C-alpha cells in the first residue's frame, strides 16, 4: 500500500498574518501527504481538495493549509511528470 509521508520543518508564507501562519507546517504536511498518497494510489482526492480555488485570501488555518498543499502538489506533480521516462 502506497503512503507518502511528508515532514515539513519550516514554512515561510510571506504576506500571511503571523497568527494564521504560526505552526501551520504540520497541517500543510498532513494535507500534502493526503493529496500525494491519493494521487499515487489513483484514488479520488480528499473531499477538502475538491474545493474551488479561492478568489479571496484564506482567513482560516484549514483553508490556508489546504490551498498551500494543493498548489505545492500541483507544482511537484508537474516536476515529477517532467522527470519521468516515456
């Protein structure tokens, strides 16, 4: 069974209020792990990942963590795809 574990030691989110960003690394790591694992297994993404892209800034830690994870996995997935052999 594929399970991708991610550990984030430090996250820098410029322009994000400190009270929103403080200690958010583990939550982002959890969300990113859920996305990556589902993708690698070929499962449907987690329900929270299906939310539409925000048009306004996130004002809650859950929403911010989900958005950072979605953006990070989308970028990583492209990089992984480019590095794969045909």
